C-alpha cells in the first residue's frame, strides 16, 4: 500500500485530504468522511485526525502568507501598510531600509525589557534608562500608531510603579514607626520598675552578696594554695570539696570561671605526684559542681586531665563531657 512520507495515511487518502483543502478549509462533514474512510482502511483514526489537523495548519499558514504578501509591509515610522518592494513611504515620505525596521524592533524590545527591569526594582537609574528609549521612540517613530500605543502604555506603567513604590515606602515607614513606638512603650514600665526604691535596694543587696562571695572564694583559693604548698594535698581536697558554691553563682559558666584555677592547681599537684586516682576524684567534684558539660569541657581542668589520662593510657570516660 502506498503511503505518504509520514507513513500514516495511504496516498489515496492523502490525495482526498488535499482535494478537500483546495478551498482552504476542511469542513466538519468532510473531516467525518475522511475519518470513516480511514477506519474502513484499518488505520488509527486518532493519528489520521492529527494528520488532518497538521495539513489544515499548513493550509492556513499558506493563506496567511499570501494575504501578507498582497498587503505588503508596514512603515516603521508611521505604521501604514506600504507595497513590499517600495523604499520610500508614500504616506510619511520616510526612506524605508532594512536597518530602519531592525532598529524599530530593537527599540520595542528595549522598551519592554527596561520596563520589566524597572518594575522589578524601581530605581532612578533604571527609570532614566527607559525614559531615554521613550524619547527616542517619540522622536523617530512618533507617527507610528503601534509605537504611540506602546509608549503610552510604558509611561502609564512607570506612573503606576512610582505610585506603588511610594505606597510601599510609606507603609514600611509607618510600620517601622509603630514598631519603635511599641518598643518604647514596652520599655517604659521596665524603666520605671528598675528605678523604684525597691529595685535599687534589691540590686544593692545582690551586689553586696556578690562581694561577700568573691571574698570567700579568694580566701578559699589562698587556703588551697597554702595546703598544696605544704604538701597536704588531701586536706586541700577536703577543703575544696566541702566548700558550698554561693547561690549568687547561678550558672555553670560563673562557677567554672571562678573556681577553675584553684581546682587546676590541686589536680596538677596530684598529677605531678603520679596520683591519677585523686586527680580524677578532684576533677569529678569540680564537674559535679559545674553541672554543665559544655562549660566543663572548656575548663583548664578538663583539658589537663584529658591530656594526662591519654598520656598514661587511662580510661577518661568518667570525666568525659557528653
């Protein structure tokens, strides 16, 4: 069976399709006749239907090209239809060159491109860019109705973008002002409460308690150093273990920073004596008092013990921060 190049319909069916297209269109009745014939020939009706659509589209394109050829071309300056081969517009008198048409297309592209850029981020620089192309369009192609319409739409879009941008800025500043006012109003009660006689007295009491705690730590440190100096490490261990951490030191950081030096001195003394058991006991006491693994592993005691245990191949799991 002879078929077309597409390999879909036989030649006789294709010839019938072309015959029906002689007037430029396949009617619904003609299409049904073609589909019935395709079915009778054992062909895939859906594929033949698509083939008919493709042939109809080709016919439509041929008709459009013929109409366009009869109409000629459009003057880029005034927009009037002019003969295809003319090099001068009979309406506006401008010389028609391929460069003029290309320049117009380029100008239209730039108007649309820079307008989109300006709308996305309206800045003075981008506004100046698009305004330069608007002036050029008005100067060289001001009589072209399509260009006039495009310029008007572009200018209107610029105005709308300016209004929208002003509104956005205004809303932003209003929101910012409301936020600052709200923050200020929230701070007023805090400021007032912090400056009442009761608040001042409470802060003074806290400072006095902190001063007493600092003095106690200083005395403890001096006592521990003295005992270490005399070689009485066990008494130093008992003293430092029995000292209750003042309540003013609430965080693991404040405990670690204030007691690290005296615990380290005792740990180093035990390590120098080769007594890793008691060094571990002192480290465990300090870790328990800090009660914060993140702060514990940042202390000098932790790092010193870890290094010493590794050097002596000793298990560090009891002191290791989780």
